[in-house]
C-alpha cells in the first residue's frame, strides 16, 4: 500500500537532490497531495531502486564494523539515549497502529456476521446482501494476505530511527538531524539562516518552541527560561536534539543581510597555506562561545590593532568569506599578494602566523543567495572565486537548485588556484558542471564567459551570480542583460 511522504523525505529515500524532485513536480511528472508525494509514484519513476543499492543497509551494517569504530557511530547514529527514545516512540506508533488494525478487523468481522444474519432473515437469497458479504470477505482476505514489502516503506522506517525530520514554522523549511548533531548544528548544515548567537546555551538567541514531537537535552545551558516559556514549550536549539522521528518547531530565521547583526570577534589563525605563488589561504577560527553568524557571499573586515609588528598602527582590510555558513567557527579567506595592502604583506612575509590573534568585524554585503527555484549560474574572476565558493557550498547545503554551473576566469598568473575543488564538485555531484577560462584582460574575459554561457544556458531561466573586479562584473552583467536576462536574476559583487 502506498504511503505519502514529504518531498524532503522522498529525496532521501530515492537518493536524489530535492531540487530534482521539485523540478519533476513543476513539470507535472509528480502530483502532490497536500504537499506530499506517493511512494507508489516514486517507485514508478525510479523502478530500479533497491534497498541494497540505496546505501541504506550499508549505513546500518557499517555500525557493526569495528574498523569504523566511534567515528562512524557518531556520524551516522545518534547517542544511545536518543536512539532509545526514537525507537521507543516508533514502538508506540507501531502499537497504536496494531491496536487500530485489530479494532478495524473486529469491526469488519462484526459487519460481515451482521450481513449474514440479515440475509438469513430475508430468506438467504438477497443478491445485494450476498454481494456485500463477498466484498467484505474478499477485502479482508486481501488485507490479511502476505504481500511483497514496499522497499520505500522499509527505508522510511530505517530513516526514522537513524535521522529525524524537522519542520520549521512559519517558514516551512525542513532539514534532517543525524548523528550527534544538535537541532542548531543540523539546521546550519542544511543551509538554513537560523537565529542564534553563542551556540553554547548562554545567550538564548536560538530559542524555539516545540509545536509537535519531542526533543531531548544533550547539553547543559545557562540561559534562564521563564516558567511561562517552559509551559509553552520553549527551549534552546543549541542544547537539544530530536527525540522523535518527526518534530515541528517555531523559530526565527534571517530573511536577508538586514537580519544579521554586526559582530566583533577576536579570532585565532589556524593556518596560512600557499595555494599558488601569489595566493594564500588564511584559515581563522572563532572562539566556541562567539561564532560568526553570516550569510554566504558576505565579507568581513580583518585587522590587527596596535601590535608591535605594526608599530601601533591599525592594519585592516576587507575580504569576502570563502567558506560556508554551516561551519561558523572555521572561516577561510583567499589573500592575494598586494604590496600596497599592509595585511596582505603580513600574510606573505609570515608576520601573521598560526596562533596569532586577528580581529574581525562584520559581516557586510548584499551579495547573497536569493530564495529561488531556478538553476544557478556562478561566474568568478580571480579571487572573486571566494564569495562564489561560499555561495556554491551554501546552495549544495540547501539542495534545492535543479543544477549549478560555474564559469571561472583567471587573469592572474596564479590561474585557477582551486581547480581541484571544482573538479571534486563535478565528479561528486551530477547537477554540477564548470568551465575554466584565461584572459589577461578582465573585460575581454567577461565577453568570453558570456559567449560560453549563451551557448549553453540562455534557453532556460537561470539566476546569475557574478563576482570579481569591477570591469569583469560590469561587462558580464551588461552582456547578460543584452541577451534578455532580467536584471532581477543577476546579482553582482565587486571583489
């Protein structure tokens, strides 16, 4: 018998991006009933799906392999306490279902016996009563008969134990909680712009209300909830995880840059690594108690205030963040060699080294991912790849775009200093493709990129994100508008 599941759960079951199923919904290949899709229809669209091939059983049997040990258990399964709670609640649901089935079975038997009694009283030859009795008997036999197990039903039952589905109100966003993640950690991994501050239970900014389902505390917290808040079901996302397989929460989410407060954080340099002769990766880490809340594509100002190395002068420079908001403690930046930039000089002459403190102010910028169902096209020039990389990682976390394309122009001798990252995305992700270009002139290179885009993508509606020097961004944006792309579908960030 077909079951009805959400698009989010359906994507997990058939192992495809959520955007792929949403695209099939828009094309009319999948019909939704109150936002749900039939597992029967999923099996029609993916007839070769097998439980063994889906990786579901492998994920379970890996737990028994001692070679994986603790690391695998933590990544795949929740703690023993949380797992026990989810199994208990699933057992309760099973017991309720069995009790209802027994009652329905008794009701059908009673109705069949009643029909026989009426027929006997009527002389035993009432065709309509005989037909109703046969219908009940045949229907009961079909229900009680042994039928092949629906593979998606089995997979869904496993998923309900291994991971929990969370629905947020009022946005309707959904995400899964896996392993030892808290609700906050899981939501950030899913690319959601949740409201939070310290992440350790002190500030109360991640306060949420449990509307349906059960949560369990996994971390002590200091924030004092009032008795009224406790009675209404309020608690903190950073200190709790899902205890039931499905929960609904009411919480705040950032709608855009205006909802992200300015922050000042003293970070620590984890590493300075050479990506190319004139490009360095600067890896900063925030304190556990003060993480950076930002949106993909935004920038921050970095600086050292009054240090001996700078003779008491402030050294500051603004850079786009090259990492995903889902990892708010580890921040990456691509630093180009710029002799006139004091911070860049300190990076390249090793004045700045691992363990040093770096001040951070921000975030700033409106170059962020819009809420859209269109395919996404990204174009970067040189270190403009930094905000583009952040946007791509965020889009991959959201898993809602039908496809992602990247066009990267290099005008510097360092070239495409993270080409391996592009290759890794392309090999691991079906909906991702990329193309690399080289030109000494940013504007001329932009025209080259525009020609390649026009050849491949202009026959479909896309959202375009452009980042790089002003000449590159201006020329490419103009070419896109001339080709008929609406201005509302073009976002630009000058780096």
